[in-house]
């Protein structure tokens, strides 16, 4: 007799939890149509969700859209000023920065250089700096860093997209300008408090003393301690949450509780690769798709998953084919594929 699904999931999770590079792994799965729920590890233990933070930023932009504050085709310069956007995408001698729209920021098609992983003129990257030493950075610091890099393509160039944290720094500043307050206040009043997320907060320079409350993130076998850096990245990577709270957030995002459900149809209608054409991660309008091509999984095709992942080994995805919501973390930066392989194996138990 075959094992029940929960036992199969336990077996997969235990195998990953035993890996020496996995740190304080926690996982949670819900299947609303059947009432099935499963968890592994301490799902109440907070962890840094890294780029999954972008879903919070996207949700607030969609709220502002619904309120009539902006449209997807509003130029960012109309909200942030021409000076902020000037020089952020100079291609073939033309400055496209002032023409970049909210849509292009959300879809990673702005052509703005990525301050986080793109090489600077001296060949170094922000990521390398982050792993070497903790430091505080301002919005202006990060924008100037991007402004000094070459753009790879003009905005909305056919077939072009680049995963870019700078886009989300700009979206975070748009939220602050539009709400006349801090990103922290906006995320609390618009998402955390309405959804009742008791163990979710934004890590800021005012909460540096709470760094130890979150699970330890590893870079290989090296524990990371970078509180000042994480606190510098509010709209693109500074939320702390739990596997349980993350499920609540994703269901609200997908099911129309945070913004009109009809928006999601538009957000998931078109996808573009944002890393390389061989990478199974694409971007829609502010949302990520993880989908293995058939040649990578010829015998058992993997279903499409939408949501987001994070560089600290975090995943948060909805699998429409099975009505599944999956959240979790392995708290590990290398290899980045580790959490995605775990995700695939968990979802495979529902076939």
C-alpha cells in the first residue's frame, strides 16, 4: 500500500533537512480544495524572505493602481521626478530614464542596470561587497550605483528582460511618495495588519537588534551576519516572515484579497525569461513563474508554479494545477537551486 501524501512529504523534507548546508529549514503546504495542510520544521520561526519581499511591493503598487493614484503606464518620473530617473537607462547615446513606466519596472523590462548582481565598471558587484562585509546603503547610493553601469537594452525592447533589484527600489520609493510616508508604514498598514500576519515585519535600521530572531542564513558553510545591508533593501529584500505567514500572504495575493483578482489575469498573461533562456524562471507583471521546460523533465512534466523565490533559499509558489500553496526556506545562498529542487520534489508527491 502506498504511503499517504503527508508521509511522503515528511520523507522528502527529512532528506533535505539532513543536508549539512541546510539551516533551520521550515516548510508549509496548503491545498484549499481538499483542506489538506502539512508542515515541517518550526513554521513559526522567522526568516529573511529576501526577494519574496517584492510580492509585498507589487501588491501595494496594485492597490495604488486600484485607488487611481497611478496606472501601469504612468511614467516613474511623474512620481519621482525627472532627476531621479535621468541617466538610469542610457542606450546608444539616448537617455530613456525619464520615459520608463511603472509597468516596465514591474515586468523587469526597464533596461535599468541591476545594482545587486550586475558588474560595476571596476568589475566588482554589490553582492560580493555584501558577502565580504556588512554596510549600510541609502536609496540614493543604490540608484547612483545603477546609474554608473551600462544598460543592456532600451525599455521594452522586444524579447528583452533582466532581473533587476533597482526596479524595485524605485517602486518602493513610488509607494513612499504616493502614500506620503515610509515603506515600513505602508507595508504595515496595507498588508501586514489587514492580513493579520503576526510574525511578519520589515527589517529596518530601527530593528537591527532583532537580527538574531531570524533563522541563520548560510553562504555555503559560512553564516551570514549582514543586518545593515538587509536593512538597506526594504522594497526588494528586507521582509522577515514565517512559512505560515507566507502562505497567508500568497493566498491573499492570488485570491484577490489584496487587490482586484482581475489584475492577476493580466499579471500572468505574458512571461519573459529574466536570467537566461535556459533558466526556468520567467517574469510577468510583478510575479515570477517557475516552470521546467519539458526537456529538463521529460518523463514527469513539472507543473507551472507562480509566486516568487529569494536568494536566501526561499520559495513561495502557487501551483494552480494541484491547487497547492507552498512556502518555505532552506536558509542557504549556495547553490541557489537547492530550494527549487526541494520545491519540485514536494510538489511531485501530489501527482
